[in-house]
């Protein structure tokens, strides 16, 4: 059986050389109450932060030799657990390996039948993050002018729709034309390119009275442009700063950050693991919206199993993905 490990710690851009596939003995049904076969594994930007030598203390660091892990939809192959039967779908944060023995703790049931892919996106960690940042912390109102960067990605696409459902005016950005076309297809009429050198000028043009809410996913120059565009009394939800994660100094703030203080803009950083007690409330709120199709979601499914995970993850930092990237095993 194969599993995916971190071969060495990256200093700078992640390459496939930083990963290794190991051959180990397969677990058997006798090893634990459940034998699981991972079928779909989510790849996410935070995985790069787990490889940093320091910082990002909200999640356990990966060391060279660590088996990687991720949010996974797994099939139950065999069960001696009263709550689980062979053929069930289990959702959990699981090691990246072809087969695994598990005691059932921390696993969530997903409905039987279709692969439970919604549980890896709008009803999973990325949907939860969007809901926390936008609905719980950002609390958009009809009078708001909201910017969501990286809005053709997993968190951004859901966050932008939640702001629009709340009645706010929503400006979205994405770094590639097909992504911007997809966002226009979802009905967003102000779609910018946060990678363009003149992003700041475009922002000022489409929001001359300023932004009242920035849902920040990108960081760096794009964040600096959003800061310049903030209206007094607004709020910045710091969801993520992906443009910084490959940098040897990944926590650098834009040089104009202090302006937010002068303008009385609230800066609200958050990490989803701090809000675990809100997950059930999130599911109650989000499930009907997803079931009715009111929230659109798109997967970026990569085939190829464990071997495909390194390049699928690296691609997130190159903007390869449109929608939520998941690897099929
Ligand atoms: N606070 C939390 O608990 C939490 C939880 C989950 C995710 N997050 C954060 O949310 C953000 C989005 O995550 P996601 O999972 O939804 O990923 P995603 O948006 O599906 O994929 C990442 C996207 O980021 C953009 N990007 C990557 N590198 C960039 C760079 N150097 N400059 C500008 N844009 C870049 C690309 O979009 P373009 O092609 O459009 O540029 C890329 O497609 C990330 O910052 C992530 O860390 C935070």
C-alpha cells in the first residue's frame, strides 16, 4: 500500500521533489473497528503553511517524513463499529494513504449513494470558512460594498454568493479570464483581475465611494490595493494571504496596513479550527441552500491518485484551479 509523505521542508516554492510516496504494509480489518478506503482528498492552501518551519501554530506542523493528511471522503470497506456499515461514506481529516484502519472518532457520516463531494466543499471546510468569515464575522448588509478576492476559488466563490444573498453589492476578482467568465456566468457583474498591475485603479473606478467590507484571500499587492480602497468604518476579514505562503517571510503585511487604523477600519483575522463549535449551525444554515441550488459550487477534480496530489497542491499557488480542487484516488 502507498502513502504520501513530506520528503523535505520547502524553503520557497513547493515542488514535487518535496514529496515522497512510501510503500508500507496494508492495514487489515483486524487492526481497528473500521477499514477505510479514501476516494476523494481535498487539497488546500493551508497545507503549504503546515510545511513552514515556524508560525501557523493553529495546526500541527508537518516535519520531513510526516504522512500528509487532508479532508477526505472515504468508503467503509469493513466495519466492526456499531455506527458504521461496509459501503458507508465517511468524511474526516485522514492520512493520505490508500487504505487505513480507523477507530471512528471524528468521522462524519455522509448520505449513502452518490459520492459525497458537497461534503468536501460547500458543506465542508471551505464552505464553513466562507460562512464563518462572511456570514458570522463579516455580516454583510444591503448597504455594503464588498470585495471578495480569489472569488473563482473554493472559499471565495461561496463567500461572494453569501454576501450577495445578504443583499450587498459584491465586487469579485480572479486572476484568469476563464475564471472571470465563470463568475460573470454566476451573475456577478463587477469582476476584476487582482493580479493586474492596475487592480487598484480598477477598484477605485468601480467603487468610487470605497469598499465597506474586504474578504481577503490573496494578500500582497492585491490586499494593498483593497486597503487603499477601504471606506472609513469598514471591516477587513482576513481569511487568507495565499500570495505569501511560498515566501520565506510569509507573514509580511502590506506597507499601507496602518492606514486601516487611521480610517477606523476593523481588521478581523480568523482561522476555521477556532470555530469548531459553530459547525453544526453552519450545516443547518448551509444545507438547505446547497440542496436547493441557491449556492452554486464547482469542483476542480484531478484524477491520478496519491501521485497526483503534489502537483494538484502546487497548482493552487499557480492559480491552476477553477473551483474547489479535489484529487480522486
Ligand atoms: N481562515 C481560514 O480558516 C481559512 C480556511 C481555508 C482557506 N483559507 C484561505 O482562503 C484562501 C482561499 O483558499 P481556497 O482553499 O479557497 O483556495 P482557492 O481559492 O480555491 O485556490 C487558491 C487561489 O488563490 C489564488 N492565488 C494563488 N496564488 C496566488 C498569488 N501568488 N497571487 C494572487 N492570487 C493567488 C489563485 O486564484 P486566481 O487565479 O484567481 O489568482 C488560486 O486559484 C486562501 O488564502 C486560504 O489560505 C483560510
